[in-house]
C-alpha cells in the first residue's frame, strides 16, 4: 500500500533521491529512487511524472560511455514510472521514444564495441512497449506524422533486426510484439481502435516500411524451426496485420491517382512518403505474392498446429481486407486453406471450416470476378494434373489433392454452373474423374463367387439396406479417397447444371467401354448431389432442380443402364447362361433392336470381372435413383423392378447380393413395408413379364430368375398369382428338355422349396418316429415300401434300355406278399381331392422322374437336389 498519497508528500520523499541521481549516475542511486517510488501512489506520481523522469533521462544523455548496469537500472526504473502513469504531452512521448531507441543501438563511434547485452535489450524493448501503452488518447497519434517518419523507421529497423538476428527466444518474441504495438495493431483490450481516417493515415506512413517489414518477417517465419513456434506465430500475425493495413481495399480505393504536392519545407519528408497509387499497388502485390507463396508453403507444413492455425488467420484476414489488391496471391492462399481442412489438428480443421463457411456466406468469391477466375483456373490446372498426381502420390498426398479439389468446388459454389459452361473445364474435370475412378478388375474371386440355393427354412436372406460391396480401384486403396471423390461428384451435382452434366457423362458412358463403369459411378453421385443427399456444402444453391427434372434425368439414365447391351453381360462361362442371338422385348417396354450376342467361348476372367462390376454399379444406381425420387420412383417400377429381380436371381454372388440390397432400398424409398409387399403389389406386371419371356427361348433363363426371386422372397399369398406361370414353366420344360432342362430345374427346386416353406415343415427322423399318428394320416406298410423299390429298379432298367425278359417280369410279379395291406378309404378320398399346392408339387415331381436318366450330369444333379424335402402337407 502506498504511503505517500499526495503530490506534496511524494515530492518530499522523492526529491532527495532525484537530486542524488542527478549528481551521480550510479546504479545504487537508481535503485534508491526505485525503492522510494514503490511508496508513492499512482495519482501522486502522475503529477510528478516529468520531475521523476528528468534524472533518469539525464542519466541516459550524459556524454561518454556509461556502465551497462546503470543504463539497465535506469531503463527498468523509467519503465516502472511509465507503467504507473500516462504520457500526456506529444513532445515527451517523442523524446522518450527516441532516447529508448538509442539504448538499443551501439554507441556512436564505438567502432568494434560490443552490442548491448541480452538483459538490456529485453529491458529496452519492454520499456518501449510500456511507453506506447502509456500514451494518453490522441497523444499517440503525434508519433505518426510525416515529420516523425525517420524516428519510426529507426525503431522499426532496430526491432526487425532483433527479431531476425537474436538467438534468445524471449528477445525475438518481445521484439515482434513491440513491433505489433508500434504499428498500432496490439491485441490487448486497452488498445485504442483507429477510425477510418486514422487507419488511412497510418497506412500511408507504413507503406514506406512495408518492403522491409514483409521481407524480414518472411525470413523469420521460414527460419530455423528451433526458434520455437511462438516467434513464428507472432511473425505471421504481424505480417498479415501490416499487409492487411497497407494493402486494404478500402484504403487503396480512396487514394488519388496522382500524389498531392506538399509545402516546400516538407519536400524532403515527402521523398520518404510512398504514394499508394495503382502502379505502386500492382507492383507491391506482385512482390508480396512471392513472399506469401514462400510463407504459406512453409507454414502449411509446420509441425506445430498453432503455426498452421495462425496461417488460417492470415488467409482469413487477407481474404476479408485485400480480396482485390492481392488477388494474384489467392491461388496460394486458397490452396493452403482448403488443404488445411483435413489437418490432423481438430482446432485447425474447425477454424478452416469456419473461414470457408464465412467466405462463402459473405459472397467473397461469388461477388468477386477476379477471385472466381483464380479459382476456376486453379480448378482447371488441378483437374489436368489429377490423374498424374493420383498415380504418383501416396494415400496421404491423394487425400490432400482431392481435398484441395473439393475445397475449390465448395468455394465456387453456385459459380460452378458458370465454370462448367466452359467446354475445356468440363472435359478436363470429367476426364480426370473417370480416369481416377478406374477399377481394378484383376481379382478372380469376384468371378468365382457363386450363389447357391439356400436350404428350406432359409428362404429369405437378410437384406441390408444400403449395403455396398467395397470396390478396389487401380490408383488408390484408401476408402477416404473414395469418399472424397463421392463428395466431389455430389457437389458438382448440387451446384451444376443437371441436364448438362447428365448429358455429358452419359456421352462418356456410351462412348467407350473403358469409361462406362466410372461414368456410371459419377452419374449415380451426380443425381444424389442434385437431390441434396449427404452432400456437404458451404452455401445454399440459387435454385434446386424440380422433381420433374430429377425424374427426367433418372429415366434417361435408367434407359441406358437397362439397355440389352449394358444389362445382359457375360459374367460366367456356364453353358446354361449362354443365349443365342435373339431380339428382345422387355416386359412393359417396346421391342428392342439390340441383339443379345452369344457369349464368346473364351471370355477372360478380366472381362467377366469388369462386367460384374458394371452391373453392380448400375444396380447401385437404381438404389440411388430410388432414394432421389422417393415415392415418385413407383412410377418407374414398371421399367426398373423386373430387371432388378432378374439380377437378384443371378448365379454370380456379387450381382445377387447387390440386387437384393437394391430391392431393399427400393422398398424403403417407395414406402413398402417389405420386399414381399413390393413383389405382391407388382405381381400382375411381373407375372405378365415372365409369361412374355417364357415364349422367347433367349429369355427363358431370365424369366426363371425373376420367378425364382419372387418365390424366395414372398409367402403363400403369391401362389394363386404365379400358379399359371409355373404351369407355363412346366409346359416350356416339356417342349425343351434337351436344352433348357437345367435352367428350369432350378426354378422347380425353388417352387418345391417354397411349397415346403409355406405349407409344411420338415422334421427329423426322430421327431417323426416319436410323433403320434394323427387321424386320417396314412402309414406305409412294409409291402408298399418293398413294391416301391422294385418298381423303381424296373423303371430305371427300362430307362437305361435294359428291357427285362417276360419270365423275369412274371417272377417279379410273383413276389410273395409279406403282409396284406388293409384297405384305407381315407387315402382314396385324399387322392380324389388334392389341394392346389399338392397338385402343383405332384406335377413338378412327375417332370423330375423323366430326367432320372438324362445324359447331362448337371441335369441329373439338379434333379436330385430338386426333390422337395419331406413334407406331410404335400
């Protein structure tokens, strides 16, 4: 607590110490004064400020060399006085400022004399910092006049030298912070904010120092990493504050084209002043672009996250204040900003996203033609180099490259539509995407994976909505890379002209088989983005496509996907899947002029792998289109459901699983409770399609796949609807035992399995023995079992061409009866009126009997597996 609260008391206590210090400039006398000052209150000391500072200033002005410990103690004492008081006179401020700066320089005429010690340098820097904060109100502006420009330049050069050359981290950091205060950009809350005119005036003054400040700070920023991250952060902050002040768009817009003439007495000062005219601005911007490129390149990969975070602040500050004057530098700035979106530090990521969001919301790009041009050129260059970069970089580099591409697109926002009107931009970007998305089709396991019919009781497999098989790409393996590519396509679809993009990529789809799979993937994502599904953007688009536009685009793509040449591709070398050359009529559509070509007997595994992935991607497209249209997709079920059910019954495992996932997605999008409901509600159309296909030999196998899928995923309510179709299958089998037996036996196996599932349940032998005989159920006798096996052997011999002799037949007829069966009236009554499902099962089994001795091993095996499991209801 202060002892002397009044100026009179304080004067009496301080006078002896001040007089003693004036007489003898020693460190002891300074310390004595320092001790007295601790007992004086701040208001009293304010009244005696100049009196107390006089002996301290006198000690610094005494000619001749002075012990450094004296200078150090004087500076520290003066700083304590300034910290407790306010400087209210401009002259005092300038004099103190000059005297403190002199303490930092080597003594005049000292020749090789050593520079001040680190302690003295630090004390003087802190005293300057305190002096600037003690300047009262408008007094501080007296230091920023044309007449004081040499003094300011002297201080700036001293502090910059310390910031660059000193090894001590504390001195470097203090010098940078003092410079920040000196350019009136202090971070503290007590800092006086400049009004518009004052900022304009300071910008004119600091323009003279901009080259030296920017060059020196760039060297500090890119200096030895051992200097610590704090000095680098402080240098970056000072760099963008000074550049943002001098190159501010608002200030440069007010600068007259010609320099104003000053009075003759100020002519020498005018030579030091810089006129920030258009020529100077253009020349300075070009030089700053080189420095910014250097600073950004170093800081964006700095190991400390706070340096990278400060770089984000630099970009944000310059984007907001210098979007026109430094437009040539924004290529580097935006590239760094977008690249840091995926920084390993969550703080940097979060701040990057905020800056990008603010940039988009403020329309800095949309309303700035120059920035739009820069972004579009960057986009064009990156798209050109994308295939090469993806082929040469590791996964980390690929993520960074695609993040940059995605960031450019997000920043362009609604301007994407204008950019893609350029044929060059659209072609570069589309070619880059289809080349990067090239699939690896060398994995033979994709072709080897086959779907086998499940056992009874497991008729309906678990359908996972949205489940997708992981794809293997040629140029990358990281799933994160694929997600970025998905977002790129969706952002294009969100902002771009939908008709233009769909037309262009459909052209690539049709143009070459090498691009077909990639173009299909892009089309799927474009439609998802156009509908706004899972797309991450910075700003909303101007207008969204109407439901009619979406439906028209989906319809055109679906027509291409389900065209015969793109839907019925070679996926295996099974003989039963080969089709002769026949014209096709798709159920619900018109007769197609596209011919189904018989598969080449030597199709390679690579070709079949590629075909399998193309079908799967097109099936995923159907899922995507259903999600895009929602319940409106019901209008397209007439053309989409039948082909998907075909693929759900495909023997290739990957195709079958993908088709089942597509069916689940259709159910959700169209608001069907289950796949069973979807099939039953559209069964009339599906049954009609199956009937039409059964009349064409080339499409009997496809019809059987649809029927097989319907039976596997429905219930007994479907039987009356498909009973006639099953009879058609049996009739078709009767007419083509020689070449279609294997195909139809698969369907008949599904029929029998479904009947068991719907109308009965299998049971084990032990359960059957322990189960009591119900009323009306007939038990086979030993005689009947014996007769059955004898008849079986005889029929097999006849089928093999071994006709028994007449004597042998008589002997077989005279086989002794072990037990005479009792007549069973209930059995005769049951045979007289079999239920419809039993009649159907009987008809199926009768066909299978005729195939017992077929020459084809495949048919005989399918016949054996085609027998229905035991079911009492049948």
